[in-house]
C-alpha cells in the first residue's frame, strides 16, 4: 500500500511539473522509465527472496552438508586433548543454554577442532561451529577461558546472527548471479561463497558482538565455569597481541574494544559477588570486602592480572552462593578453599600460609560479620540456622 501511494504521488508530481513548465515529456518515455524501474525493483525483491530460501536451507535441513564444506576448507584436527575438551565444553554449555532456550534441543550444534593455528573460533549458519587448534594452544588449554570463547559463539548462534549477517552483507553481485543461475546447487554455491569468509567478522555488527558477550557470561557461568574467565580471556588476548590487531582480537574488532570487554567482564565479577570482590586492572590486586587480599606473582604462563581475574572469579562465587561464612582451609592437593569452593592453587606460591591467613582474617572481619547479621533474616530457614551457628561459633 505504501509503495502504491508513493508511486501515485511521484507520477502526479511529474505531471504537475510538465504542465507548469511547459516542458514536453513524451508519454512513451515516461512509461518506459517507470516500467524499467518497476521491473528492476521486482527482480531485486525476487533475488533476495531466493537468497532467503537458500540461507534458510543451509541454516536447517542443509546444515550437515554445509558443515562438510567447512571441514573440507579448514581441515579436521585430531588432537585428542583439544577434542575431548571441546566436547566437554559443548556438552556443559548446551545444557546451560537449554535452561532458558530450548531451541538448542531441536537444533544442537555441530562442532569440530580445525587445523588453523591462529587464535580464532566461529559459528556460522546451521549452528555449525569450529574452534581453531591455535585457540587451544594460545590459551594453554585453559578450559574456563575457552568456554567463554565458545559461549560467545553460541550467543551468535542462538540469536541467529549468522543468518542475519549473511542476508545483510552478501554482495549484491553474488546474489544476482545465484538468482540468475536458478539451479539446484545454488545452496552449495552460497555455502562455498561463505566458507571463504566464515572465520572473519564481516558478517557481525557491534551490537551483535555486545549481545553475544552478555550471553557468553550467562551461558558459561550457568555451566559452572569460572566467573572471572571472561576478564582473564580478554586480558590474555591483550597481552598476546600487544598493540597489534590480529588473530582472535581482529575477529572482535580493535584493541580498545578488547580493553573495554575485559573491563566489562571485570565489572561482572564484582556484581556477581554482591560488590564484595574487585580486581585492579592495572596491577592485579584483588580486594575482598574493601580490604586488600592478594596480588599474584607472574608465572611462566600467566600475568598477575590474568591470574587475579580467575582467583577473583572463584571468590565471587563464594559470596554469590553465601559461602563466605565457611571455613578457609587448604586441602591435600595444595588448593586454597572456602568451604567446598576452590579459590586458588598454592603450587609455586611462596607465602601460601600468609595468603590463607589473610583470607581468613578478611572473612572473619567485622564487615563480613555485620553483613551476616543484617542478611540472616532474608535467608531461607535452613540457611539461617547454618549462618547463625557459624556466627555463634565465631
């Protein structure tokens, strides 16, 4: 209706111009111009309707065939550790996604480890996903951090970003050529056109990235992964690339964006803890209940900041789950715990006893006890009795 009205308005304007100016506008020429424009618009509409049909096929019934094209392009890596880790992550994340979005049950993800050595991962049409072997290697096979990488890709998949991106960004010339061919292999041709760019950010907008980041946190944490692993991941990316914009960082835009993402995930650590746990992004100092707790020392594989985000993520879970009243202790595997929640490993930590003592002092401090007294009545009956007993013992 709107197009018809616009057409009539434009024609009326043209006739008015002819009458008032005295210009002669041949009827045949006018009719031919509008007919050509109308036919062109009709063809463009038909081309994109055809594209939608083929993309829908690749996204659903044809997704396994499309996955075959991707595997042919990138190659299947058989590293047993990487493949076992990817399977474990996908199982846990899929279960977490299903808690809020049962579409994953109807269309579970296809996935594999590919041979590319760069720091990358991607999710494309049909819930088809792949992680470069380079991502495993450059993250030192850290499962918590890899889970955030993969959860980010699942965020794209769950919100149908790949299909939206293809329809938005596929060159018009390719669309026109595919429509003109009108053959049974068009879907395969579209797949082939996409495979060459499937590992880039060309199809993804910044709003899509932001949405996938948020979902990554929700999915990974619901799956039981470290709350601080998102910040640790982006810290690692920043340190790997320095001032460069390459590899995995390029997939997610530029260097300042990586800093922003690290900082946003760091805020998530604090929020998850009820504002009790914070990390200084510059030096890695972890504060608990406004008191300085610990600054990790640099190791051969991790900076103080990357370690700090992971330790703080564990402490954040302590507070989120109400476990700050549990005993602080070190088990036989040289791991510091609060109750049953692991906090950090003590291997290579010279002052382990002092670290354990410091955390105990903070959790036994007046600030924590006062918070416990204030919040007891808001807890379930079973939790109230448990907290009251702990406070009484102290």
